[in-house]
């Protein structure tokens, strides 16, 4: 943990300053092992493997920790040798490289850090928060990037002072929290005046409950995660070639994608077949395993942002509910 984090960290229980106790540090003074003690309520939060921990390791997001530690390299551009994550990041934030210069940027639900890889390549400080052990995968991948700061915490008890971030983004995460509306409401207070929030959330429409993945999720979300992943791997030698054909049929492909809960991205032509096969297994597990998956309407997302006094709210032309708002 870089000590500059102390300037923005606060006790999630009482919002008081934190005191750092170091047990092991590297040659640059960053804390590898130690703890953070609240100056008022005296609660202690451990620093383990350079990451401050404000939650227990066992929580509703354990499936994400499991998948991202197994597939930590799969969707990170620098390892896949593609630009899929970079293109998605800029499409769903509409930020330019120049606009983030000298900014403090918060990512909520960073997982293994596929978007941190993109954001931290620019001249900014990036704070990635995740409730799951996926934060350890990110810690391994970005341990050499001095502008990356990782924290394990809940979106409902974020350990930051108010108004310390220039920008905040969360891509494909909010719907996987227990209360998506409360999750959105937790973010605006952390942003500076004229700061910006970018959110992408699965969209709820009248036909959403009939989507194939929501039908099978009634069972799969209750399965042991190792059993589920093994089942997906077992079915993939059949599902992958079948969807390779069905998901390319003009007009009908959208029907098949709606019915068949398998994430074969046939339009990602820059990925090799081997890479797409791995992405298909990973993202099929990602859609079937989470404890929560609650899509939202555009109206609901907009109302949450408006109630939090966000302005200039606009929707971008991307899949899901992709909203940009300014404080």
C-alpha cells in the first residue's frame, strides 16, 4: 500500500482518519504487511499482500474471486495482445486520455483489473476496489505499477473521504450487488464538484425474465462453483461449435443468443479460436454463477443519479444501460 493513500482513506465505520502500522515494507516505503487503525473508534483493518482489507474474504462475491484468480490473464489486453478492453473502456466512459491526466480515478468492482490495465496506462492515479479475492489477482498483475492502488472493500462501506475522486467508473458490476440502487447512491458523494461518473449496468426490459441465462440461473447460482465450472467445461466442446454456427445466422442469431446461455463472441474476430473458447467458458461462468444479477431500467438508473444531485446525465449508444453523469 502506497502511503499516499492515507490522504483519501477513512474508516468505513465512522469516517475518521486512519493510522498506518507497518510490519513489512518494500524499499520504496510501500506497506506490504501491516494494519490500518481508526483514530477514533480504533477499529483495525489488515493490510495483506500490500492490499488494505475492509471486508472478510467470505462474501456474496466469492464466485468472482474464484473465476478471476483462475482466468486472471484472459481478458487483460497486455496478455491477450488485443485491444478489446481498451475499446470497451473508452466506449463506455467517453473519456479521452487527456481528460484523465493528473486525475484520481476510482473503479468500483475492478475484478482482476482488465480496465485498470487500460486506465493506469495513462497519467493518473487509479484506485481499484473489489469485494472479492479477485483483488489478489489484480495485485499480482499490477504490483509494478506505482499509480495503481488496490483495496478490498464493499461498495456499501467504501473507505474514502467525500469528494476525493475526479472520476469514477463501474462497468458491468452494479447489477451483481445485493441492492443496485443503493450501490449507485454510494458513489456520487466520493466525486469532486464537476467530477464524472460512468456506469454500465445490465438493462431490464419486459422480456428479460425469459432470457435463457435467467431461466437456468435459478439452478446454477446455487451450484458449487467448481461443479458449475466443470459442467461448463464439459459442455463447451459441444456448445462452442454449435453456437459458432447458430450465432452467425442472419436475423436468427439474436434469437439463438437469447435462448442459449452460452457466451460465444463470434464477432470478436481478432481473438484466436483458442482465445474465444477460453472467453466463452469464462463469461458463461460469469453469467451463471453470481449470487445476484438484477438488471435495471434506464429510468431507474437515471432517477438514482438525479436523486444524488448528478447532472448532465446522458445515455450512450452501448449495450446495457450505459450512463454518464457529472456532479
